[in-house]
C-alpha cells in the first residue's frame, strides 16, 4: 500500500460526518481542512449541466454555487474545493498582519436549529501567507479573496486598500467585508459617510492595480430598510461590481432558548435563512440589476432555489455543510438544474428575482 493510501484509509473512516459532529467544532474544522489538503475531498463525479453556467460581473462560473468566506481563511484549500464542485471559492477574510482572533472556544453549534454561532474575530495568517499560496495557483473555479482590517489597526480604510493592492492580480474578484460582528467598530463602515470614504479609497486602489478586478461589498443582515436605502444611494454610480448579502446576524430571535443561543457572536446556518433572504430581496429592490451573491442559511435544494427567486444571481454557503455533509453541494446543484427545467427556463439566471416582492415584504418564508 502506498503511503498516501495508508494515511487515507483511517482518516477517511475517522472523518465521517458523525465523527466530525462529535468533535469540538473548531477541531472538526481543522480536521476537515487537513483532509482536504491531503486530497481526500470527494471529487465532482459528473460535469455541471450547461444550464447552471452563469456570467457574474464579467466572470464566467461553471455553476453558481460558492463556498462562503470563513471556511478557508488562509487560502489553503481552494483547489480541492474547486475539485469538489464549487463554481466559486471565496478565501479569507485576510487582514494585512496575522492575528490570533478571539480566545477559544469561539465556535458553537446549535444542533436543534442547525445553526452556528462564531466569534472567531478574523483569525488568519495575514496577507503574505495567503498571497504566497495564491500566486500562480490555478484554482479551477472562480477565486474570490475576502479582505478585512486588523482589529488593532489605526486606520481600517488603509487596511482594505492594502488588501486591494495585494490581491488584485491573483483574485478573480475581491470582497470588501465590512459586516463581521466580531471586530469592534467594523460594521460602522456601513454608514453613509464612512462607506463613501471607504469605497472611494478601495476603488481608487483598484484603478491603480494592473487588473480591473471586480469588487463586491459584503453587508450584514442586521441593517434596516433605511440603512439599505443609504447603502444603495452610496454605491450607485461608484463602479462597485456587486453586493454579497449577507454575513452572520447578531439577532437570536429564531433560536431563543436553545443550546448555545446566548453565546456572543454571529449566527449563521438554517435559522439565518429567512432574515438574510428578506434582506437580499430588499436590496434587490433598491439596486436594479447589480450582481448580488445571496448567502445565509442555504441548507437544501429548495432553499437554494428560493435564494435565486428572492433576487440572487449566485449563491454561497458554509454552515449547512457542517450538518448536511459535503454531498449537500451535489444535491443543491441537482435541485437548481431540476427547477430550471421544471419552469421551462434555459438557465439558472432565469430564476433570479421571480418572487422578490414576496420575500421583501416578509410574506414568503421557508
Ligand atoms: C465559522 C465561520 C467563520 C466565518 N468567517 C467569515 C469571514 O472570515 N469573513 C466573512 O466575510 N464571512 C465569514 N463568515 C460568514 C459566512 O461567509 C456567511 O456569510 C454566513 O455564515 C452565512 O452563510 P451560511 O448560513 O451558509 O453559513 C463566517 C461564518 C462562519 C460560520
């Protein structure tokens, strides 16, 4: 038996979903990254059907389902994730300097609701380490780099500018993440004046880079409609390429009283779905045809279809993979293709926005 096989057999047996769910959540995450690094990812068995191909902000995706930021914070496994069948992989959040993040434990499962609460606090190895891994890499899917600011930075805006300058030439797109609840003060960048200044600096930096890399802005689901009005006003006419809606929520309404619900941090997974999807639809009503990546609580083929119908052009997920296992990706892609065919459409893009108003006013829910 080759050494690789010797290593693989016990690891594969050990890393079943049940075993991962019995481990401390952060240990399980580390084990999953290690397994992917060793090449243990299940490879996509069949090519994506042509109706799943989309064009997003000038990027050609073979399918519209992405791995959300925070799973591969240090850009260690974008290639294995692409081989598994994600049409896009977003690595990060990366900050200019390495930082430890918050004290452990900082990641919690809410098994009853299939939710997750995290207060990781942008633990990452910094720009240099991620850049070294990504330089010259052929990922095999659209590669996004999600950029952020160091917790102890004296100038958050300057940190984003450094991120743009560093990653513009190795990423297919960049995400400006101003919506993590775990870096004090970060979400204040969503307010009109601060956002105006941030976007001007970021887009100016993009203009200085060799490549015109698409830039997305990732926002929180905890913004109300007047704050969404403000964001729509600020971004219009700026050259921003799209929005990602949304990050985790600080609200606990759907999980009140459940195990771990009182932990500080951002809630994600199934209990985030209705809130994030309503916000997505409300954003869609304010930004016309601007590209939107819909994230938050996708946990089934039906919820993936609903995300498009609410107004998404593409989707990402993370938390549900903790509970649903990696075959969830295949089930979601099959479900999307089936919905496209059942509705007599040519492409998954035809699903976008079919029920935006019902999601925006709260009458549609899952
Ligand atoms: C453990 C964990 C870490 C995360 N880290 C980041 C991050 O570094 N940057 C970011 O933009 N989003 C981060 N997120 C948010 C996800 O990208 C996503 O927006 C959110 O979890 C909602 O999607 P989901 O319900 O499918 O998980 C993180 C989420 C989790 C669960």
